[in-house]
C-alpha cells in the first residue's frame, strides 16, 4: 500500500486541514500519516488558532540539541524549543522508563502531565 504524509492544522469541523487530507488519502487507497501543526477551535462567531509543537523526547533532544535525563531537562528543553519557535511546546514523555511525564510550556508556565508506566 502506498503511504503519504500530510503536514497541516487540525480543524474541528473536518472541512480542511489534517482531517480533509486523511479523507482524501483514504478515498485514493493511500495509507495516511500526519503531522499536526496547529489546532483550530471555532464556532459561528469566530475562529481561534492555537499552534503547538509536540515532539517526543528523542525528537525534542534533536531540535534543542540537548539531552533529556530528568524532569528539569524536560522543562528546559520545552522552554528552549518555545524560544526557537514562538509557539506552545508539548514534549511527550512516553519514552521515559520511570513514568510518562509530558511538559507543556506556554511561554510563561510549565504544565505537567504524568502517569506511571
């Protein structure tokens, strides 16, 4: 089966972005893969776009050129990626062996999401 990658935003209505790309791939018998660059929230009055980068730990290490061995390293790396890109940064922590702690840095605060593996 052929494979294709779409890099786009996620639109909650399904009318564009990742959702539309995946529907098109499916209609043509192509296995679709995606990279989400933003999440769009909308209602009848307005559209609000939230951009977020979501690397896992190995990807974040490559982007920031830092090694992540601790929660402090995870936070510092999220901040550095935010400073490089200017968008919310969520580093997914599923590659850590002790627990799956993810860090979201919004430019001001760190938000921690944890669960034991």
